[in-house]
């Protein structure tokens, strides 16, 4: 059974709160307006309120869909304010145009648009052909959004934009509220992080940059504010309490995914040679942890309070499949602060998770709850491209064991229709509820489209 309720809640963002810098803040990017469409309904294995079930008090039946298609693909990124409001950035474009922008939306704690933000809850901005890669809330309430070039872009620009807490452009940041045309590598691979001192870190596929809080490159970092990465395909970034910076890669060479690399930089932008071998370690599939025939794609990294860190992604391994088959599942590995594998986690340092009848699954996001439990999220289905796939989550104890009280035996899936869908970003509320932001993917006339979805799940 599928129930659909559509509400025309977000009109065109108009010209309110838009910067005069038309190169970045383009009020004409959306001619059709934004709509909110809340639908859903297929959650596996649960008929009563329990951990891993959609929170039906959020939006409508636990799901918020933004009915504006990102024409350059991309993913949805989410962050929580200290007051519990939810801010997310998603691709948003005009179906009649080749350009693409970003919708920055704020929801109240009940999952409905916050009318005090931007225009009816949204701000639309962007350089043509850009998609969001991160959202961060500063201690003063200002909102930082990172972006990178989308699938049809020429070149490989990265950009930052900052907004005041009401959605207006923060003109004290960069030039007119933004920093753009920063080239940190090939298009599509980037991530964002805030340091405790307010400085901003952004990675592209092949470089790491640090900015002062005003949006200027921090020339005390690396060379002129930029440090080269020893690989292509940076996927995730995390900042340790001592200021050191962890970066995980999903390295791709000639279309083939390798096991990836994790590197650590000192606070000044130099490689930390006390970490692993000359500042780097192999990730996920290293050492045959998941079998000699295993392969991995790294997607996320998260730090624990004790300095250990967990990396997650997709693992293809015979260890989770019938003999002779290779299926893909969530793969998590935990490392000690020095880069060695923490063998007390899971089985010899890692855990593999499949999703029953779904032959393929990959984790794109990680989060740690206040009690130390670990949430991994991504997608699961018959295909991880454009076939049917569902939003997928799993929960583990701090020891790396599946939490069977979560969902159905430790996993939960939510179907958003016949197209592929995936979770790309997680946030944990103060009450433990899980906010998961993602997208529904489709192709029209060979054009890749992404529609934003924000869901909330019960934690207990």
C-alpha cells in the first residue's frame, strides 16, 4: 500500500535574500517553484513502534520529499541546529534548463518548513552545474554550504557559501557571501568540515584547503592554504580533537575501485608521518579482513570520543554471499588512533552486513549515538545504479555487533518507489532520533536527476 500526500508549501524563492552576485546566487535557477511532497511507506519487518521505524510525528508518516529535481545528480546533506531545527541542502534545478542550483531548506522539529527562514522555508542559490557536498552550522548559528561541480559541468570548481540564521546571505563571508571557482580536483568529489576554532576545511578529489572564518584562504596551512592529497577520489573528512585531519578516499583508477586510502594531516597541513606508513593506511579491504577476493569503496568516516575512528562503505566479498557469488554489503572497520586496525571491533576489526534478499548494499553515511551505538546508512536493492533500491540503515553496538533491537534483526529499509534511492547524510537529535537525508534517483532522456528526501527514524 502506498499513500501520497502533496502539499504546495514552498513557492519560488523569489529575489528575497539573494545576493546581487548573480554568478553564484541565481534567483532564476528555478522557474517552476519548489513543492513539498510527502509520501512513503514501505518499511520492512515492523508493525509497531520500535527502534528503526519511521517516526510518524515527523512531516507526514516520517518522510519529507522536496519536489524539485537536481539536474546534475548529487546528494542531500543535513545538519542540526542547537534548537533542533533541521537544515538541509539539495540539488535543485529547472527541468527546462541545463543549469542547476542548490536549495537550502530549514524544517521545524516536526518536519515542516520553517517560514522564518528565507522565503517560506527555503533559499535557492548556486553556480550553474553545482551540487552540495556539505552543510555545517557554526556556533553563532550561521550556515555554511559547500558545493562542487555537477555531472555536466565544464571544469572542476568547488565553492563555499554562508548564510545568516534567517537565510539571508552573509555578506561578511568571502565576496558577497561566497567563495567560488576553487579548483581542488575533478568534479563530483568533495566534503566539508568545521574546526573548533571556526576555520573551514574543504576537500576536493585531489587537494585539501583551509579557510579562515571570513572565507579567505588560510596561508598558514599547507602551501598558500592548500595541501595536495596522495590520491584521487577523496570521500570523507573528520577533524580530531587535537586538530589533526583524517581523510578517507574512494579511489577509482580507470573505472575500477581500489580499496581506498586513509591519510592524516597535521594541523598545519603537512602529512602526519606518525600515522600508518608515512601518513597513510589502506582502508576497509586491507589485510584481507573481508576475504582475499574482497574489494571496497569507502564513503564515510566518523570519530569516537576515545580517538578511535570508523570507516564505512561498500564491500564486495564472498564472505557475505552464497558460495561462488559476490554480493555487496555494508562494511565497517574501526581503527586505533595510530592507524592500526582495532581487532576488538566486530570480527578482527570489522563487520559486514547484508540486507536479506537485496543482493547489493552500500553505506554512505555514519553517525554515533550518545550511548556509543553506531548508525550506518545508505541503500540496498537489486541494483545500486538505477534499479529499484531502498533507503537502508543498520545499527551496531560500540563493540561492532549488529543491534537486533533495531529494525528487523539490526537493519531497516524504506522504499520510496520503483526508482533507486539512497541515504547520503545522517544527524542524531538530542533525543536520539535519527535524521537521514538522501535522494531518489532517476534518468530522463539520459539526464541524471535527484530528488531530495529527509526521513526521521525512532532510536528506541
